[in-house]
């Protein structure tokens, strides 16, 4: 899993890990280990980061969801388009 913590943290305006770690009430070394991928976060820790960064846990995890069209004809066209070569 390629966590997006650094990118999302910077996007949210937190220039340093230490400032963000203090914001969410986590030891600075612990937060650094999450951002560098040396240790894993719990679901609760991911939730707390998501709330502070105004994003979803899926975004932190690097999971991208394709938008789903409610119109079945449009959805079919989008699938055909996505399947096309350059």
C-alpha cells in the first residue's frame, strides 16, 4: 500500500511532519514512521488523519475510485472510452 500521507499533508498546508503530528496528538517519531511506511497505522489512526486532512481513508491509502455513472448508456460509453488505445 502506497500511503499518500505526505502529499495530503502538504496539500492541506502542513509543511512539516512535526506540526501535523502535534495537530493530531501523535508522537512525532510515530507519525514519521507512518509517512515513511516503516510502521502501519490502525484504522482509528487513519481516521484521525483523514479528519485532520479533510480527506477520506481511501485517499490516504492511495485508493482511487472511478466515478460511476447512473445512466447505463453513459457508463457503457465510458467503459468503451477507457478501453481505447491512444
